[in-house]
């Protein structure tokens, strides 16, 4: 049994049986979409899967982020989804993402979003990795990092005498400069 695929977009137009969608995000059924794509991309013209159908819901939310977020939460209840992933659409998460983008880093609030866009894995910071780093720096307990891929953090004094935390990921240093 398959619940289909749910897609949100900002705009949709249809010409016959062809749809054109802007700002597309698959919010439920991504695994099904990948499986279907992988089966059909090299399938012969008479492959039996071509006679099958799947329900696809297209929800046009315009530029209303709040509506889009409600759809994401409402449609992701059948499979266990980490709480952090459901909070990924909060305004504070978007603000963090914007900050990282301004520093030429990628905050992966939507898991694998930047990896799937071909961004360097060395420049991608996950929600859990950032949470570990913030907690380790805030508590001055560098031992809280959970793995070798977590940052190694130190504190030095800035020129103004304030503590200046610096975290070194295995191959890069972030942030490049603190204000």
C-alpha cells in the first residue's frame, strides 16, 4: 500500500496532462519517488511498471511559508520523523540557514538538501552537529562532541577581551571571522 506523493509548490500551471511547478518540494513520498525514478529511468517501453499509477497531490501554497510548514507537518506522520526535522521549518532555522549562506556555508535544516544540490560535504553543517557545537561551547565542555566529525572547539580572547570560540571541523575552520 502506498500513500502516494505530496508536493508543495508556489505556483502550478497545467497544459493538457503536463504540469509546470515552481519552487517544488516533495514533502511526503520522497523514497517512493526515488524508487520509481530508479526503476523507470532505464526501463524498456513495455516495462510492467509503466502500467501502474500512483497518487500525486500537488498543493499550491504560494509564498506562504506558514501554510507550507503546516502541510509538511501534517503529511509526515506515518513514518517516524526526528523532532529536529519537523522543527526545520521554524523561522529560527531559516535565519540560521541564511546566516550560514552569507558565510559560504550550508546549514542542512532539510536533510541532504545541499548535498543533493552538489554542495561540498565539507561546507555542510547539520542541525545535530550545530546543536552539539553550541552546547559544547555554551557549557565550555568540548568533550560533548559526539563523533570525530563533530567540531573541536577552543576559546581565545578577542581583541576586546571577550571570549572568542572557534570550532575546527576535521578539514575546515568555522567561523572564518567573528563579528
